[in-house]
């Protein structure tokens, strides 16, 4: 395998307590754990990796343009702390003509826009929950939907803006939640019919013949009594809560072969319909009738060795290092690079 110079690109923006001041060198920030793990895996694969950090400044963009690497492993999730601008970094790399891993700017933009993604799914006959969109009192689109519903920002990811209070059962609570989201995010609001069932994730790898990985389940059955069974921000980020401690991803090994095939084929359809590349994670609700509804897609999902995509990949008998190798291989092939 040819040895590549790989730039591991990540973004760090300064918090209020560490803002650089003129004439003073900012406190050094080490790359976060997933960035370090990818770097180590690339070394094990025989490549020559180097860290490249963006910090929300024009200077860091200029420095990126000057870096001499064969391939950029794009781990950025934001620009200047703004999670909606990861697509802009991909667009910058495209303008520079630099080869990079993961989805391009269009795939990232479409994946982040939950409403646009759902409209594309409808065109391709990929099942997703019925929905409506609301912006400043105007309804942009609406199916006939029934309570309960989930109310969330149309253009955020990682369960941002989706606490347990996103689950509402009445018009009054719906109006209150819409007003709260408009005030907090200044963005259209997605009102989505709640699907009672299991939270299932399916990873997808590759391009010409993408591979759907075994399904992973986020087990919500042990959430505290009275808590809605959703993967809210409390489940995803609030480590001190009972909700976080009792919900961990696990292999969904009790699914029958027909259901697994349905989930995997639907995941592949969603991946290709949105024009995603190299790797992604598709999030589902599987109802009691074993119908699979796509909730959203996650281009360039979290690559920590204990995250859902990695766990699913390792269940196929391959290692975390192999996963990073597959992503590099998929990207390299797109650019006509020989490994």
C-alpha cells in the first residue's frame, strides 16, 4: 500500500476563558480523543499523518491552503464554533482542489437540512415520519400529522435543540416549543410525527458499491419513568444524568434477517439519495410492525472507537484501524489515487 501524507483536519474555537489576546500566545489545546485515535490508526496503516487545526480565523484557512499533504482526513464539525458551517469547510477544500475524506459540501448541506432531506426521501419513496415546517408563523410544508410530535430545529445535528421537552402532546405545548426554538436558533422548526419504537442506527461505507453495516440500537427502554423515549440532548450529552447513564449503544442482535435487510437497504437508499460519500450513519425508528422510518442522516459521523459506527464495523470482525483504512481507501479511489 502506498504511503500517503495525510492531514488530520479538525477545528477548535476558543472559549470565553481562553480567547487569544494580541501579543500573547494562546494556551495550547490538544486534539480531542477521536482526532488522536484517527491519527494513531493512520500511522498503524503505514501513512504519514499530521494534525491540521482550524480555529475560526482567516489565518488558519490560509495555513491550511499552504499545507503539503496528499489527502485531508476531514474531522471538522464546525467553523468558529458554528456547527452549521461544516459544509463551508468542505466547500473551501473543494475550491482549493484538495482531496479529502467524507461527504462534499452539497452532501453535508443536504444532510444538515432535515426538511430538504425529508423532501428528497419522499421523492425516492424512502419512508420517514410525516412532518410540517414552521417559520415565524408561516407553514412552509405540512403533512397530516398526529400527536404526539417531536419539535426540533430544522438545521441542527447531534440532538442540539432536542431536549425531552421536544416531545409534545398538545397544541399549547407545540406553540410554546416553536416559540422557544425560534428565539434560541432563529431557524425554521421541524414538527415531526413521533414514531413509537426502537432507535436503530445503520452505518454505510464506500461509494461505488457501498456496504451497509450491522444495525446498532440505542436502548431507550431504561430511561426514567415518565421520560419520553427519544434520543434527546440529555441522552447524548448530559453525562451526569440518569438518562445518559442508562442509554448505551449495543448491537441489535435480536432482529430477524428480513428486518435487518430492510434497514440496510433503506440506509443505502438514503445514503445514495442525498449524494453522501465514503461513510455515514443513518438513524431510524423501527415501529412495532417492523416498519423502518428514517429520522435523519449523519454524514461524517463521530469516529471515536467506541461510537456507533465503530462498534458496528468491529462487529463484522474488523478493527478500528481497518475502519479508518476503509475510509481512506474510499476517498483515495474517488480521486484516482493508487494505494
